C-alpha cells in the first residue's frame, strides 16, 4: 500500500511545480522588458530603483533617466580603526557629479569636467569648452532590459569593486600586497535602501593577502591579517534644485572655497572663479531683517554610538553654533542638534551627522562638508570624532593634578579630569561642526584679547588654560572656553547673513570684514600657522595669548610646579607603578606647542590677507626686541634645569611589567627595559631644535637681520650652543645634569649639520653654517670626549656633504593630535 501512495505524492508535487512554472511563464509573457527581467526579484523603489536577485547574488540598477546629472559618493560604514591608515568608520569620499549616457547596447557612467566651464548663454561656446578638456568614464554596463524609457543594468561588479580605493592606501603605507576577493565579498542588502531623493547601496568587501606584513597597522586591528573585511557604501543623490545663490569667496573670511575656471569670463576679469562652501539657508519672509525664521532650519544629529556623558557634551557643544546664526540675523533654533533617531542610518546622506569613531591609537577628528561641486552648496555635514582623544585629555589632567591622594575618593560629580575632558569634548564638537558649515581653521584667534572663559574662535586649536593656585597646584577649572567665539560670529555673519540684493550684499560683506579688522580680528590659515615653515608670529596651533614668549615662560613655570608634585598620586591605587611613565610623557612635553609658537616669532613676519584698498596694514618684520625675547624663552627649554628629571622621580619609574609594553606614546629609551631620562631630554630638545633651525626660518634670519637689525643666524646658533656647551675641563661627577647637558649639546650640533645638509637651505645659510661648524671643531679639539665626537661628526660632513647621513631625531611621543584634526 505504501508504494502507490509515494508515487501519487510525487506526482502531486511534480504537478505543483509544473503549474508554478506555467504560471511564471504566463506572467513573463504578459510582462515586457524590465518587468519580465526582474519578475520574482526583490524590488527597492526610489531615486534609482534596485532589483535584488538573492539566488545569484546580483543587484540590478534601474536607470529611469539618461543624461541627467546626480551626485555620487562612497563612504565607509565599517572602517579599519587605524589612525595611521585613515580609513575610518564614517569616512566620506569626495562627491562627484555623474550622469548615465547610452552608447548602443552599453550604458556609460560619465563624470563631466566641473573645473573647466563656460557660463555663456551660447550653446556653441559651452560645447567648445567641453570639447577642450577630457571627461572621465568611470564604469560601463551592458543593458539587460529596457522599457518605459528606463534601462536596466547589472551593477553587481560596480558595487563589489574597490570603490573607496582602499588598496592604494594599503600600498602607499606599505601594508603588504592585498587584493579584493570576489568570493568573500557580497552586497549587504540589510543596509541597501532607496528613497525619493537618494539610493544607498552597501557592499561587504574582503581584501586578502597571501604574504601580509606581520607588523603592519592592518595586523594591529584585524583578527586574521590574511583577510581584512570592510564595508563600502555607495550613495546616489539627487542634486539640489534652483534657489541657492553662490557667494563670492574672500580670503579674509576663513571659508573653504569652490574653485573653477569660467572661459566665458570677459577679458580683464578673472578666469578663475571662487565661491564659498556653505549650506542653503533661506528666510520664510524675504523682507525680514532680524530674528528671521528659516524655511528649513539646519538640523544635525549626534551618533547614538557615543556614550554618556560624552553624547550630551557633543550635543551641547555643537548647539553653540545657534548663537552665531542668531548674531547673523536668524531666529533661535535655526541651527539644531539632537541625538540621531532610533533606527536611522548614520550613512544616509540626508542626515548631517556628528559621528563617534574608535581607533587602535588616538588620532585626528575632522569635519567634512559634502558639497555640490557645481555651486558649493553643502548637502551633508559629516563630523568624525576620535574617541581616544577624551582619554588623552583625561591623562593630561591626571599628569597635571596628581589627584589620587590616599583617602580621597573621586566621584563623577567631583572629578576634575572628567570635567576637563568634557569641556574639551564640547569645544571639539563645535570645532568640527564648524568645518561642516564651511569654515577653515583660524589659528590667529587665540592671540586676540580675551578672558580665559571667553572663546574667540572654536576654529582654533586650544591648549588648556592652566594656572597655579596659591599653593602652587595646577588649576584646570577654566581649561577651555565656553560658547561660540566672536570670530565665529563674524565668519557665520559673512557666510549666512541674507541681504536685500546684490549691491547690499557687497557692501554688507565688506562692512562685516572691515569691522572685524578694526576690532583687531583677522583670519590666518593652516599653512601660515604650522610650526615648520610658517612665519606668522601670532597664528599658531595649541597656543595661548598674544605674547608667545611670555606664555612659554609661564607654561615652563607651570610645568616645573607640576613636575615637582608628580609622583605616585598621578596613578590610581593598585595601578602598576610603571604606568607613571605613560602619565609623565604629556607633562614632560607640555611646553612643546608653546615653544613652537615662540619659535615663530624668531625671523617672523606679521601680515594679513590684504585686498587693495581694504585699509589693513602692510606686512612688518617682528620687532627685534620681541624676537630676542622669544629666543631667550626658547633657549631656556634646552637647558638641563628644564630637561633633567629629579632623582626622587626617577626612583619611582621601574621597568615595565608583562602586559604593559612601551608604545608610541612612551618616552624613548636607549637603556633597554629601564626608563631613560637622557633620551627623554634629547627627544624634547629635538622638538625645539627642529623649529629653531628650520631652513626657511634660517633664510629669513639672514634677510631680516639686515633689514631690521633683528637677531642674526650666528646669534641664534651661539645662543643654542651656549646653554649646553660642556666646560673645557670638566671636573668631578657632573651627575644627570651634566649628562643631559652633554647629550643636548650633541643634538644641537646634529641639528646644525642637518640644516647644512638640507637641500632647502640657502647658500647664505650654508656659508654661515660652514663657518660656524669650523669654529665648533676648532674649540672641540681641546675639549671633552663629547666635543671629540662632535668634531668627528663635523669631519664626516665636511669630507663629503652630499653623502653625509644626518642623525635621525630622537623620537618623541606623537604631539598632534593632542586630541583632534584636519582639525
């Protein structure tokens, strides 16, 4: 009886299959084109519709319109977690304007050339410019089906390629030979979505290597260095419609610039056109002058991945920008910040995001304004904040305060380290959000007159403001300013105030910047402010005050007081005593940034970004007396009194136990497992010497000493040598001070040899150096063992300067980011 039953069951099932196939065939017969090709697939309707074939793993892209521009970009929802490689969670690529164009049976993805344009009304003139410069075809697709004016292509390979260019980053950073493995890569449909104005596709990509670098940055963060899996997100976005009015760029305002060439510009007018990068912000009532309500307020969201109390600090700091918009004539609430709604995707291009990102080592934070390449209109603000910067701030506060006194319990409501870290977090959130509003750094801001609790600009890099109380204990209660700064209000006023017409706008913008200049406020860029090469005496990173030399002297006094108190109380009870070395490092090098600021006064030039007729003063060489004051303060950082650590502290620094190895954050050591106070002194000295004997500064000293009677290069060299020159006949045991003095003297001579061997050094600089090196050698011949070595190194150089191998700097723990970037 059982056999017929089985047969009947099989026949029934077969009949069911036949009927299903027949039904599907009939459905296909009734459907045409795209409907037939995608029948039975998962459909994702939106800006660019998608059709997912789960069986084959193919993703089809429907192109509803040809020759229609849209915005395309890639991003990393799952990152690499290495600051050194920079492939962070949430990282955005530069946006591109693209269009699909059909050529027979193919569809090509074309990127028009946005840099070379013509605003001419004549089509032939515009075509002439287009034909004069190349476009880029980024991809090609075979047409799978068409219907109703739309085309269907298989876009699987397009999404499963190395679109974010991870492989070039790995190659450039010597991480080994990796390739993309298609078998271990797939479309991540759970994060693939489409909306009316944007389509989002996510791909899981696995990069493999048969012979990876064992000690690479990839190995530090990947479970198996042979296979590293990331995710790349593709965004197709509808370009903004009409209604946005570009605003002309002004170098005095501190905004990022959109730059292109317009070949329709009349002769006598600039070919290169520049406009500021900014959000669209329009009034509901065009006639409104004050407290104007926006048609669409600017809404930002904070990543829910940020824990409390960090998240609350991020929201509070970013909200400060509403103060600037109110000062620019907008109603309260024009700039809004809230926690990201539950279920929302941080990679969705519709959201302005402040994202919390983790890395293996501390690293930069940055703000990126994703802007329309045609107009400069910001479509998405994207902030990336590195989580380890808060821990670094906490460590700095521990080093300064040595707070773990026996019997004293720290609570969250009574934790000065936490209070300082949160204050910096608020400032950092405001800083990076400022970049997404279109603002550059303004490193001159900290030199404008202000009280400690005032913020002149959150777009500067702030060093914590530290004072000593009556007992000589560092006080961090006013470490960072609060609220948006006066310069920030000037910048937002320039970028976002609305005017009645073009004439009123030109006059109004000039009045904004002219008024700021009269009040002593101005903008200085990154290049003018960086320690190596920068010449501006008041625009620096991580500094305080209008007098860099005086502030350096004050910082050295605070550093000395904190080092005097530094000991076991700098780490919690039960922590390995060797951990003191990690806490000591940021305190020992606390003066490094203010030293850079003071160095820039030496051979410095005070200038502004002038426009003809704007009334700003001409560039002026820094007063010779101020240069020499700065030289005195800088040279003091090279003295053994500043660099030698006391014996009482050295006794507290044992070799590191298992589980607590040295890292890049550790002070250097040439003594094996033991702490090395001499190498620490050398590394600190090298930081000063690198800035003092920088080729461009040396060349300016040669010029400015003749023009303004400032310090000569000879004078600077002599001052640096004198502070540590060994006595001709050393007697007795000179102790650690003597050893530090000798070591830093050697490093000073090495810095001079490095400058002499540098191809960027001018001939006049080399002439001074050759004479000075000969003078040092003559003195060394009758001197100490240290001077005998110095003489040997000079002989090596003079024998063949082109083959001379300069001494590498003694490595110091990383300085920047003290907690941020591209800050």
